[in-house]
């Protein structure tokens, strides 16, 4: 820096995150964007077809089997014992029970799908929040510097101001003393 040239204040950034933190943020971001990488499964886990298949295997199929193997035959045996086995009302009642069960299964599957989707969104938001709140760089202002000439002139102005103040004070003091 020369004697007559000053240096302006400037904004600077310095890194606040470690290389490990940078790598973790990169992997989490990749998992959120593409569903790939080490965190891909955690964020890309919502598959409606897979959830439907699991629901049918674990809930729907056993409920239908129960209905066909136990509930309807038990109902028919009760109707035979009471002499109502020849009526169409018994058949209609069996059909209505099956339709009600299918409707309830559909509602349960819809709730399961919605819960799985909400769970996935919650996991994604929990992963995104730390990323959004992480500062990888800190900004600071590096103050400028006066040139040597400016510093000298400021000092001279200060000394000159003090001398002028003393001279004025001496003049006014002498004038009022008369």
C-alpha cells in the first residue's frame, strides 16, 4: 500500500464447516434430490405399490380368507339350523358383508398410504432442517485502512483544532478579563 492510497473495507467469508460436515451435507442432499446414495432409502422410501402389496398380504388377504373360510360358512350353518337357508336374504346378507369388508379394507389402505406419505415427508423435513440451518461460511467485514497521508492529515487537523481552540479560549478569556 502506498503512502497516498487507502484501502477500502471489504466483505470476506471464511469456512466454518469441516470437510466431514460438507460430505454429510452433500450425501443428505443427494438422497433428498435423487433417492440415491447412502441416505436414498431414508428419503425415497414411499412406494404406493409396495405399501399396497404389503397391506394386501398382511391385512387384506387374511381378512378375506377369514370371511370365506369361517364367517360366511358359520353364517350359512346358522341359517340352515334355523331353516332360513332357502331364502335369498341370507345370500344378500353374505354379499353385503363382503362388500362392507372390502370398503373397510379400502379405507384402511387409504389411511395406510396417507400415513406412509406423511412419514416420508416428516423424515425429509427433519433432514432438511439441519441443512437449512447449517452455516458453512461466516461473513465478516474487514475494516479499511487510511493511507499514511490521510492519517497524517487527520493528526494535523486534530492538533490544529486544539491549537485554534486554545487560542480562541485565550482571546475570549483576555477580552472578558478587562
